C-alpha cells in the first residue's frame, strides 16, 4: 500500500478560494452537493463569512486541498431555525479523499475553535438522504435532535 501523505489542518485564506471552488465542483460532479460552488460564494459563505467563527482546510504535503470545514455563529431568527448563538457547521471533503480521516481531522480544529468562541452547541443540518453525512457527524458525537422537512439536524453539545 502506498504511504498516506501527511495532511495539515490550517485556517483557510482568500488565496485558497479558487482551489476550494474546484473541490466543491468535484463534489457536485460526484452528486454529493447541489449548492453553489463559485468563488464569490466560497469567499462570502465559508472563508470570510462575517458571522464566521472558523474555516479550516486540510492540505496534503504537495499543497492540494482535500477538505474544508466552516463554522459560523447563528443569528437570531436565522432561516435554519437553529437557536441563536450556536455554531453552524459545514464539511466538504474531496470525493478523492473520502474516508481517510480528513473530516475527523478538520473537526478536531473546529471543536477547539468552538470552545474558544464559547458556543454552547454546534448544529449540523444534513439532507435526509445523505446517509454518509449523517454517519460522519454521528461518528464525531453529534446526535439527532430535530428533523425539519427533508433534513436531519444533529447537535454537538459543548461542556458548559
Ligand atoms: C461526509 C464527509 C464530510 C466525511 O468526510 P471523511 O473525510 O470521509 O470522514 P472521515 O474519513 O473522517 O470519517 C470519520 C468517520 O465518519 C463515518 N463515515 C464517514 N464517511 C462515511 C460513509 N461514507 N459511510 C459510513 N460512515 C462514514 C465513519 O464512522 C468514519 O470513521 P471510519 O472511517 O473509521 O469508519 C465527506 O464524505 C463529504 O464531504 N461528503 C459530501 C458533503 C457532505 O455530505 N457533508 C456533510 C453533510 S452536510
């Protein structure tokens, strides 16, 4: 078996946006995503979201980006129905790098950021048909607590 190249988890920067846009396009091609992938969206929603708490990328030793995990603080009356002041998480791992621990590595960094930001809980809003997304968050310790039409919402409670 070939060696697994070292993977570094670091904060995303605006210079990562083109590569992250391509990563999201690959997820669309693999039928794992339907939302926007353009660079303006990646910048405003993930890398430089004004409500953002953290946005981490996983980078292979050669410089390729394998994954992205963002977390923003939810506002009062947000459209997801998530309680205000929680972390709201999104995870996107390249289809070529699935099941190599990239998502788990990203969450170790995000959890630290959530603790530092003092959020009481993190919510993941997952499509009802997305069994791998549900299994991933469940493996990290998230648990289902509500199920809006077509979705499953899992929460991770941080110690007070
Ligand atoms: C879901 C996703 C983030 C998982 O990322 P990943 O880097 O493959 O996850 P990891 O390798 O860290 O897996 C951690 C654990 O999650 C669970 N898991 C991950 N993918 C799984 C799958 N396809 N089927 C079942 N369990 C899975 C397993 O328990 C796994 O541990 P194991 O490999 O030791 O059994 C990735 O597949 C992805 O980006 N999918 C498309 C976008 C998406 O669905 N995002 C999340 C919901 S919005």
